[in-house]
C-alpha cells in the first residue's frame, strides 16, 4: 500500500486537514435532513467549491463528501443502491481539485459510521459491517481517493470492520473516534486505548486519533492521553470549532479564528501530527489555522490547565462530575448530523 501521509509528513512535519463539511454545505443551501452525498451528482459545483476553498485556505488533506456513504445511511434517502457511484463521484470531485492545486494535497475518502449497532447490542454482524464499508471504500478508491479516512466512530468493532474493509480494498487507512461522553466514546472507549483498535488486523493504520466530540479543549485533553499512551504514533485531532450551542432552531459554534489558531499551537505542542477542524470550522477558521501552523515552533507540552486557560472550559470534565455530557440530546443529534 502506498502511504501518502508519511511522505508528506516527512516533508512538512505536521499536516493541516480540512474543516467542516456539513456546516459549510448548510451555508451553501443544504437543507436539514438532506443527504450531502446526493449533492455529488445534483450540485457538484458546490462540492468543488467546498474543496477548493479549503485548498485555498491551506489544507494539506481534503476529505471527500462521503461521510454517510454506506448503504445503511443512504437507505434513509432511498439511495442504498447507488453506493458505488456516489462514493466514486465524491472522490472524483475532490481528486480534480487536488490535482490542480499546484502542490501535494491528499484526497482522503471519508468513511463515517453506518448508524447501526453491531451484535450483541444490535442486529448487524461484523461481517455485514465489513461488507457495507467495502462497498463504499471500493467506490472511493476507484474515484481517486488515496487513503480511507475512517472517522467519528464510537464502537471499536465498527471501526475495526471499516479498517478491515480498507485493507481488503488495498488502501491505507486512518481512524478517528469521537470522545463525546464524559471523556470517552459513546461505547466507552478511552482515548488512551485508541491505538489498540486495529489489533489483529494484517495492516496497521497510518494514523489514529479523535474528531468531533464536544469542544476544542476536550479534544486537546484527549490528545494528551493518546500521545502519552504511544508517543511515536501519528495522531490526528480534528476538533469542533469551540462549543456547539443552539440559538433558536440553529446551531452555532463559539470558536473564533483566533481560538482555532491557538488550538493548532496547543495541538502541535501536545504531539499531534495531523490537525484539522470539524463541526463549525469555516474556510476563514482554516486559513487562521494554516497561518498559526506555519508560524509556530513546537514548545513545551501543555497541561490540561493551560489548555483550559487558553481555549476555555472542558465540557466533558464537567460532564464526568455530573454524570452527563453537559450537552443536550438535541444539540448532540444536531452536531452529529452536521458532523464536520
């Protein structure tokens, strides 16, 4: 397997991944409940603009518009028989933007959770999950994706099934988990245990880490746990742009470009090798993150206290003391819908 991430890391040291997919597509007119993946065919110019704006802002890695691209997610939109074509088209659009960038930009095939629970908690078997992810990843590979970017996972078995599907397709892969429930994933995985998810598989991940979650401070705290557990690992953080809050019926994120720039500095100091933004992260935010990354020289490893002082309070820490996440169920659903 060709590994484009290690090659670019050798050149640049730390890589900048892109920002929000869902949030920015909503700003372009995507309606609540509409499948972003269908825009790969019905509004490809908007998906092209999404990627181009991130490349112009300085992204080294762009994620395809395919987060909900398994048949289980597409079934909600009566598109379960179009998995291959929609994922292939997603990769083709991103590939076209990357190829004209004038510099190396990696096209990562976004692979999100199926929305189903694996046995024994649900009805889906591990083999069925592998099949669903294989169908998606083969389309992404055919369209020109260079790496399978498995993201926003909460169940270890589902992440492992997606990794197996990537291996079967002959693609290198990364995976990230959302630590959004009292400092753990919804299924109880702790950040320090992220490195063992692919244990027993014939190919190791290129990188592992965290994305989405609650807020920037929380994901930086998770980063410290992940890098302490395995300092030599290539670790990803792709955090939300501040804290999600409802204003009426709309969700807003508290992060400013200045806050996200400081998040980048702290992430570098905490040992992250790939840094990006998730929900709420605009092109303006990413440009500020690019400038911060280029100007920063790695400094002392931060403490959680220093992170909180500079970025703001941790919602998960408050949650662990109160028994909840500090976030309403409506807000969590909306965040996961926007996802990125």
